[in-house]
């Protein structure tokens, strides 16, 4: 990593020498701004990365990006973007020099993920948002809250409502921010990739990409069994740009490129009702609900490595799961109204609840960087709960 930083500074100094006359007094303030940001990246952020790459987006107004993957192997963050004027771009064809658009990394983004003491988790510390059985959406109320994801930079909470055809967004303190409903067709699974929100539209068998505020960027898919065709897309995950989509009725995971193009199929002939997927630095975890177990695939060639079959003796109706920093598995069980925590070898660590009312019809479950387990359920008293 030190070599990359040294190279980065070399490029900055080259810019200082090559274009000082061109931009006159403006260069000083721009370099000062960039140097401060690079210092922050070096001291606060790059040490947390396991991967680091520079992307040359020549078709996007000479924009160049640096992107990183966090230590957990699945949290993607766009760290900084540069936009070059044409002369500089033509001359250097390398790392960018002018900071014109910067993603500021929040304290949440820089925070090291916490492994909680699971044994202390018995009842929710926060229970909020009401159940709304009508067909009239109300802010902060949900009819079928099925999907849940936490944005990795801000910590904002995104909850999909399958029946109200929308995604509602809240800050980490559960204060409502905004909602979006464009191109919604029964939204379920949610994930984030490169400052985009990706949503599985279960009811209409396609995938949508949105800006973080909900603007529709792209839509792909239709019902079917071929490439870029889906049948009940449910869980979704991202890794280094690639997307992994569980198709419950097609019994497979479809792998898409960053631009929502087809890349591959995973698990054909091995999966039955796959509901959720998570990706680490080298493996793909797929929750198979028909005979509850966890299939684990190699991220490089998508070949099955092993299966954790001990889950089936305890879990009845799992819908979603998440992984903590040590790849312990946190699974929701709607039939037993509880949350299970297993080691990545299938040993039961802890169970939260047993027919617990706040976990009635529990769907998505995630663990945030603070070690809090968050979930959505059909409980009339509080559809969003934090343990």
C-alpha cells in the first residue's frame, strides 16, 4: 500500500510542475485540498483496505476514481473521484489531479466493525415504525417490510416495502429522511455498490439501480430462465462491482456485472429456493431454504466448496442472513420468530428469542458496524428492531 501512496504523491508533484502556469493561483488551493484528503486516506482509510484500485473512466468527462474494499471483504466504498481538464488528461493518462467531486468518508464509514457479545442480546433496545395494513402508504409505516440494508458510508437505513412498492430511508437514529418508489415492482432485497442502491423487484422479476436518493439509473430483466431473466429475485449482494442475485423459482444465483450485464450463473443443480446471498473476500455464501443449509462457493470460479448442513436441524423458515467480521452467520427464522447466530462451521452460538412477538414474520436481518443486529418484521408494535 505504501508504494501506491508514494506513486500517488509522485503524480501530484508532477501536476504541480506541469500545469502551475495553466491554472495560476487556483493550483495552490486545489493541491492543498487534495493533499489534505490524501493524508486522511493514508492515515484513516487505506489501512482498512484489503483491495485498492484506480479506475480510468474515460467516457465520463475524464473522470478517474479510486475505490476500496474494506477489511470485511464486502463493503465497497468510493473514496475519491477526480475530474481532469482535457489537456492534463491527454498528457498524464494516469491518476487524477484536481479534486472536483469528493465523497467525504463519515465516521461510520471509517469505523472498524464490532463483534458483539451475542449472549447479551435478548430483547430489542430499539423498536419502532408501525404496521400499516392498508394500501395507503404512510411515512414511517409499513405493510410488508421485507428488505433491509445499511448504507456503508452514512449508516442510513433502507427498508423496502413489498406491498407499498417503495423504499423508505432513515438516518442511523431512525429519523425519516425520504422515500422513493420509481420503478418499484414488489421490492425485496437491497444492497449497495459504488454509491448506488440495487433492489430486487420480486413482483415484476427485474433489478433496478438507483442513486442513493432514489433516482432510477437502470433497470434490467424480465421473467424467464435465460440470461438477464429472473424468476422471483429475492436476495442480492455486491462484490467489487459484480452483483449476485438469488432467484427463488429458478433455483440459482445469477451473477451480473457492475453495469447490470450478464456474467455467469452459480449453483445450478445444487440450489433449491435460494433466498439470500453474501460475499466475502474469497467466498460466496448462499442460503438454501428448501432443506435449510448454507452453500459456500469459491468467488473465483463459482464452484461449491462446502455446505453447512447442520442448520436444518434447528431452522424452519429462514429468509435472510448476514455475516459479521469473522463470518459468523446471523439468520432470521420466520417460523420460530427468532434470530440464530452460527459460527461459519455451523455451530450454534446464540439464539435471540423463541416465538418472540417483535420477531413475528421476521424477514431481513443485518449487523451494523456497531455490532447491533437490525431486523424488519411483521410485528404491529414495531416493524424495525435493533438488538
